C-alpha cells in the first residue's frame, strides 16, 4: 500500500515515499523530536555535533542566517538564542516540521515552506547557511541541486555549514547490530 501518496502535497516524492513516517506523519514527528530518540539515532553524539555546528557561527555576521530544513530537538532554539536580535530564517518542505519549529521558539523565526532544490530567495541573500543532517536523506540529484541553490543564495565571503554523517561507523557497537543501522 502506498501510504506515502497521502503526504505528497508539494513535497518532493523521495521525501514523501521514504521519510513520511519520520517527518510528515504527526505521531512519528512527535516521537522523533525527543532528545533521547534523536541522540540514539546519532549514536549518542547529538550534543557534540550541535555544539560543533554552533561553534562554526563564531566570527560570522549574525544577521542573515538560513537554516535549511528543520532539525529535531534543540538546534533551532539554540540558533535563535545565538542570533538574537536578528531573526533566524528557516526553510523546510514540510508544513508540519515548520509548525514544530515554531512551537520551540519564542524568538524571531522567519519560516518559509519551499523545496530546498528551488529556493525562492534572491542571489547572495544570506551570510550563513546551516544544513544539519539533511543531505544523506536526499538522492544524489536532489543533493546537487540543493547545494547549488545554497551557493547561489550565499553571499560572497559567506559560510555554508554542513553537519552530516561521515564514513560508516562500522566498528561502532550500535552499527554492528543490524536493527540499529
């Protein structure tokens, strides 16, 4: 049964087909947006990876920052705190994910829903763009188009911050256990 078809509504087909359970279905989105769950998925490294991402913002202009795609747990609130009083611009394909992001923050959040492969921003719109665990979920062509769009909307001398999986952790205990892969 193709349940994913209920979630397409402007959503890229790969996202609806492969990730609807995690990002587009409200009960699952609620489940995954908990520290213990997201930390388990990231092999206990969530706080370290988020801190490393936040550290990349040092010496960056705080005014035009884009978070490309929502992220579960505390990244968005941490970015809002760091950038205050400037707003954080956040873009996601999913209305549900943008709603979740809005519920976490009291600060300035400029949320837009559009396909990451075709951003509706002008060239050179942002000083900083943050991509946190998004690219590994995209097919190669979508990944290339998304990165191309990032480079288009990134200002000269701007910074593209990508936090993503590295090589497979084949020696990690959890990786050796097939259900946790």
